[in-house]
């Protein structure tokens, strides 16, 4: 009977040893899972921060785009007025140049200084008109590029 008790105790000891091994394995697995969970939480936190940063950048970019678009719309609204002013200046320039030529060819005008001044005014006006034309072309190109940009973004 003692022998049977010893055998029974040995079996019980083996069973307990197996349970201890299982418990150790489960502890290791639990530690591994806790470590993975920690890593996942850190990664999630990083992603949340990155998403916030990207959202802030997006909002700033959208704000800048709205400001740019408003400026372009204002310039686009002012463009016809500028073109009209340019046409008016060209007409005035034509009149001044024509008047200067008439005065120059007239016997009434004896002061060459007056003629020189009028010609200088005409030349200066002509230069101003040329400068305005260049500015209008530049503004038109900027508006075109702005439209293309918004079509690509939109």
C-alpha cells in the first residue's frame, strides 16, 4: 500500500510540475502580450500626434489658400478696371502726341521748350502705358496660374 501511495504521490508531483511549466509558459506569454500592448499604445499615441499635426498643417494650408483665392478674386475684379484705365491712358496719350505734333507743326508755337515738355510728357505717358501693359500681362498670367492651381487642388 505504501508503494501505491508513493506511485500516487509521484504522479501528483509530475502533474504539479506540468502545471508549473504551464503557469511559467502562460506568464511568459502574458509578459510578451503586455510588451506588445505597450508598443501598440506608444505607436497609437505617435499616430494620434502625427494626425493632429497633419490636421493643423491642413487647416493652415486651407486658410492660406482661402486668403490667396480672395486676393486673386480681388485682382480679377480689379483687372477690367485696370484694362479700362490703360485704354483710357492710351487714348489720352494718342491725343497728347497728336496735339504735340500739331503744336510742333504750327506757326503759332514759338517756344521750343513748351514743345519739348509736351513731347517729354508724351514719352513718359507712353512709358507708363508700356509699364501698365506689362503689369496687366503679369497679373493675367498670375490669375491663370491661380485658376490652374485651384483646379488641380479642387
